[in-house]
């Protein structure tokens, strides 16, 4: 591709074709500036419903609305030229019926320009995933710990140990058969995640699921050290931008109070100097 050729965006068939190849790189994004950063290095920019906790200060993802996902989805799509934006369907927007899921998924895609959606759930969501994919809605699935079901699960715990392993495997197989192009495995024991990855023909994207998945995803604010409300075991911090921002804001506040800022170089003179 020449330097003047348009950048070809990543699409769901490209992600599916990456099974067993170079690991897929996925980060969340909620704004245009962050989407541009993610776009330069990642394969997928996930507009996660984690936006509710990270940006809006909600205690969980359950209060996230379709309008919020649409707003942030538009912002991320504007910032992506290559990486594929995928938008989470929020709690309550797809569980009632396949028809409800299609109405809301098609709205998200039409109003944001994103080429795919993500929804949580395994075997019990297979009919809905099949309904969506048969009607032109590419679906990324999500099994293991599903944060929208945190109240049912009893917390943000590992899912898939002991007798739970067979259920998580069945969930993964069901969503593959239903037509999902990839699946997120969250807080799944790494041995089970490896077995699921080997068993499926679609890529697995891990978050707290070990090194054998076909790709990895993190919340961008977690890995940058910006969101510090809690720090899951599976997060690796690549920067401490929260600390840097705190120090910068403290320095700004001190400069304002001491009248060190603004200085003359930050101000406009009353008279424009005449050039000679």
C-alpha cells in the first residue's frame, strides 16, 4: 500500500481470520482523542459499557444507557481510521427478545457507524446472536464473568473453576455456533481459557484469562493508571498518568494562587508592537 492510499479499516471477517495468528490487540476507548491513540496501535477499539464506571462515576455498568453508548460510540468512530470500533450493548437493551436486540443493535450501528456490537451471555443468548448475525449485525460475544450479571454472580469473581468449567465451555461453543465472530473471555481460569481457545474456530480475547487467548483487552484508563477506584489482578499498569495529572494540577493550582501564572508570555499586550 502506498503512502497516499487510503487506510483500509479492520472489519469482522478480518478479526475472525486472525484466529491462531498474531495476537489481537484490543483497548477500550470512549472519546475521539483516545480513539486516535488506540487506532494507531490496536486492532479493535472497544466502546465498553465500562464507560459508566470510568467516565460517569457509576458504581457498576448497570446504569449505562443506549444513549450513552451512542454518544461515546460516535466519538470513537470519528477517531478510528483502521482499528475496528465495537460497541457494547448496555444492560436491558437486548435481553428481552431477539427482536428487541435487533432494534437496538441496528440503531447503535446506524447512529454511530460502528461495524459491530458486543453483548454478554452464552448459551441463553445464542438464539439472539443467531437472530442478529442472520440480519447483518456482526456480534462479539462475552462469556465467563459478565459484569452486567454481577448481582446474579455475587461479585466480580473468577468464573469457570471446578464444575463451572463445563458451563463456560458450553457457553463458548454455543455462541460460536450462533455466528459470533469472536468472544471475550473475562476472569476465566487460564487453563480453561486455553482449552476454549483450542476448541473454537473463532478468536478468543482475554481479560484476566491468561496468555493462551487469541488476543487481549484492557480498559485503557486502567492500563494508563488513570482509573484507580480499584485495580484488578489482571491489569498491568503501563503508565501512572493519574499521578502525573495530580502533580500537574497541584502545580497549576499553586501557580494561580501565587500569581506565578499567567505570566506576561501568556497574556496579550494592550498595544500591538510595530514592526520596523
